[in-house]
C-alpha cells in the first residue's frame, strides 16, 4: 500500500513537517515523488519509519538512528528483539516504582513501615534490568554468566549512599567526556587518564575483581556495539571513541 505524506503522517501520529525533515536529513526518503512534487511512501518506508520511531522512543538522536539503519549489517529482527527487551525492562521498572510508591503511601498512612533498603530497591533493580535488556547478551558472551550475575548482585547489594555515588560518578564521566571532546583533548593526555581512572572507580561498584585486560575489552565494546556508542555519544559524537582510547592508554594496551 502507498501513502501520501499526509496519509503516512496521520497513520504514524507525526506531522508532515516531521516527515519532510526526515527526508532532508536523509533519514527517510519517499519511495518516489510525483510530477507535481508529492512524496509517496511504500511498505519499506513505513517499516523504516516504525524503526525510526522505536529508536526515538529510546532516546537516540537522528544522526545515530541514521547510522544504525544505514549500516549494511543492520538486522531488523534483532533490533526488534532488542526493542522488546528494553520496553519490558521499562515496564518492570514502572511496576517496581508503582509498588514502592504504594508501600510509601501505606507507610505514611500508618501502615507497614518500609526498611531503608526497600525504599531504594526498585531504583537499583531498574539499573540491573535495563543493563540486562540492552547489553546482557553481549556482556554475557564476553565475560560469562557467572561474572555478570555477580556484578548484578553487587549492584543490588549497594547501600543507598553507594548507589548514589555510583550514579553520580557515571554522570560525571559522561559530562567529562563531552567536555573533553568539545575542547579537543587528547585521550592519551592528563584528562584522558583522569576519565579512565574515574571509569575504573565506576566499575569497582559492580566488579568484584579488576583487571586491565577486562577494562580494555569493555572499552573496545563501547565502539563495537552501536548501542554503547549511542549512549556515550548522546550529547557529543566521539565520546565513546575517546573513552575507548583513554582506557587503552590507561591500561597499557595502547
């Protein structure tokens, strides 16, 4: 079935202006354009628009989406399975938050008192489940089920203070990477080494034992897998590569 730009926009719940913007950005070209200048979209374009909207829902920028979809190795079935895992993880997180809020309301009304651990359990569990949904297959293939299970258990065992430190350190690393790339820092320089050291500290919250080799392998994964790249490059492109190279220098692998 074919659609005009207005018909496709109505079907997808977007505006014709959005579709024209996607066309200008090279993200979604029409199947053809009529002699009078009307854009016409076919089934392949419909599927691609669906993929675009899936990735937009996950927070990816247009440039990252175009890179993923235009990759000759792009596997739509695998991508859909990944989307499903991510959405299921989000649903699990919401279910956990709803339960925590209900328990908190009950406590404030004189009901069962919550332990301090219960108050923050859903936040930590979300971090573990989201990581499993996005990267579980890859990190389990690389490090093994036992190592990943131990890392997940370490995160769930974090105290409220430790969990806050872990999250804050992750945000500090992302901010430092963005600034380093913007200002043209050298990954082998002082700032690159500082960021790599911060990253090692961040890993210590979940890793039982640190090795330079495992650290370097994780850095390589940040550019080998587009999902890791999209996470670190969300604000500034090149952050994932900077972190990979900084880790390589820090661990003596480069």
